[in-house]
C-alpha cells in the first residue's frame, strides 16, 4: 500500500512539472512574439528647402577706441586755480579747460616789459644819432640787438602768461578729467583727455589665415559692428563700418595682423572701451534653397524621404556652402523632402514614419 501511495505522489509531481513546463513555454512564447511592424518603423520629421538668402561672415571680437585721443597738458607748471570741466562734456576748440596761477608769470612779464621799453627807448635815441652821423654803426647795431633780445624775452613772457590758460586744441568730448583746483599742473600729467566721438574705430586682431581675404577681396568685404545690449532691456546697437587700413605684416608672436575699422555712425550707443562683435561679410547668396545645418549628419550626408515607397534615400552633399544656421541645397534637390529630425537612426532604403503628415497632405491637396 505504501508503494501505491509513492507511485501516486510521483505521478502528481510529474504532472505538476509538466504543467509548469507548458506554462513557462507559453509565457516565453508570448514575450518573444514580435511586436507590430508599425511600431518598429522609426519616426522622422521632414522638410523641404525654402528659398532665401545666405551670407558667409567672419566674426571677431574687439573694443571701440577713439580714432585720436588727445591728452591736454599745460605748457607751464603751477597751481591750478580753476577747473570747471567734467567727464562727458563736449568742448569746442580753444575752450579754457583749466587755469594755472599766473602771478609768477605776470611778474616775469612785467619785468620783461620794462626791460623791453628801456632798450626800445635807447635804440630810438641811438637811431636818431646814427642817422645824423653822430653815432657809429657799431653803436646802432648794439642798441638794436639789445632791443630785439629784450623784445623776444617780453614776447616769451607774454606767451607763458597766456599758457596759464589751458585750452582745448580741438573740438571733442572730455574722456578723462581727474584734476582739481589746488593740484599742481605739470607737463607730465594731463589736465584732461579728449577725443572726437564721431571718429571711433575698432582695431581687429585677425588670424593669419584670413590675410589673403583682406588683401585680395578687400573691396568686396562688408563690415557691421554689433554691441550686445542687456537682454530684455534694449536692442543690440548696430552700425556699419569702413575698413581704414590693413597691416602689411603678421605679428610673429600672435600670428595675427591688425585691421582698423571706422564706425560709420557711432551715434550715442557706442563709446570708447565698449566690447563689440565685428562681422566681416565676405560672400553673399540670394535666391538660394536653404535647410538647417542640423539636417546634415557629421559626415555631411543627408536623407531624402521618398513619398511613394515611404523610405529614405542616402545622399552625400560635397562642398556645401553654409553659415552657422543654414546651408545651401543644390538646385536638383530643391523639391525634395529632407529628413531634418531622426536622420541619425535610419539607414538607406529603410521605411520610416513621418511624424507631421500635414505637410504631405497639404502638398497632395495642392497637386
């Protein structure tokens, strides 16, 4: 009887194992069942080239400078007694910027004046005697020389007296005015620095590889200058510029050459010292077909969507002209649909699913 029970238990265990095996087989089979074909088709976005214009430019950063900056120094030394200018003031030529104490120079001028008058009186007396034959040529020449020397001293004293008034040599705007009443004016320290803000330039340090561009195609280049403004507050300040000069040599240390560009209309938004971006346009194309540069893979290839077969075709575009946003599509591909998103996960001849079918639908309706 015990043997019969053992056989029955073994049979139950065997059946249980069979049932478990069948269950696992069914479960694995369901998991291994292939998903719907449609879910394996990679989704892509497509776009047709759009007509537009494209320019190729070289962008270099720089700083605005005054074309000519003039430090105004006094020609005589002394204590500054008046100083009524401040930074930002516009002054006309010969405007008095500062006054130096003229007391010592006035005294010197009075002494020179007295000496001149005395020698002039002596000369006039000797001249009368010389003309009447009562004085020799030597006496006449000596009196004249003394008179001329004292006059020169007197003129110099008057000039130094006038130099106590420090005047603007040209029209311009005061850039630096860091002196004050009571400070000592000397020929080594400017009382002010001024410049003509209508004449502003940017000195660009251009890499050597662009030297031929500036030498051979200088007349074709178009320059614009942009000063980035605070986001959300103002628009960027923009003006055109004219190339004034191109350095005829390359710096052996930096391997750069200097290009000086003059701002055509600096207006009120550009000032010396400001950071700007200079865009040098060297090529311009209009009425061309454009696509975003992101439509091309790293190797320069693209994929075209073929509507009939719903597949993509691999093409390689050589010598593509582009800027930082778009590239020019050859005219023979101007009416093709390009894959602009998803091109990195497809292969030549693969069937794809277009995410935005409205584009194709609209085109079919037009047809």
